[in-house]
C-alpha cells in the first residue's frame, strides 16, 4: 500500500502540466505553489490561489470584526473599584485552584515529581 502511494507520488512529480482546480486550465509546474511536505503542486494555480486567499482574508476580517463583541466583562475596564477588586480576587482564586489541580494531577501520575519544574 505504501509502495503504491510512493509510486503515484513519483509519477505526479514527473508530470509537466497540471490542471488548476479553480480555472480548469493546464499550466506547467512553475505556475503552482509546491507543498513543502509532499513536494507536489497545489490544486490551484498561483493566480487563483492569490485571488482566493485575498477574498478569504477580506471576508474573514469582516467576520472576525463582527464576532469581537465581548460577552464577558473585561475586569480592567470596570470603573467601580469595589466590583473590580472582587472580580480580580475571584479570578486569582480560580487560577490558583487550577494550578493546584494540575499539580495534584501531575503528582498522582508521577510521584517523584515534587513540584520542581
């Protein structure tokens, strides 16, 4: 199975013309970006890849801006010092409890570990 896969990869690497999956035109290997891991050309030619990447970045940027609405309070932006103090103390308690749970779990799995990192 692995030998068959390697033979197919070698055949693909030897091809001189590839068809772009976007514009369906045949181009030489130089018109495609090459994957570092496989050594094979990308499915889209360079021009189609650039245009699709630009379009994706443009829509993604707008989507991220819309999703950025915060559904939780940012402690440092709270004006009331008493409430801000309560929230900071609670956050510190939560973090301390998580660290302690992780230490206990690590000690249970590796008894020789005594908290030294």
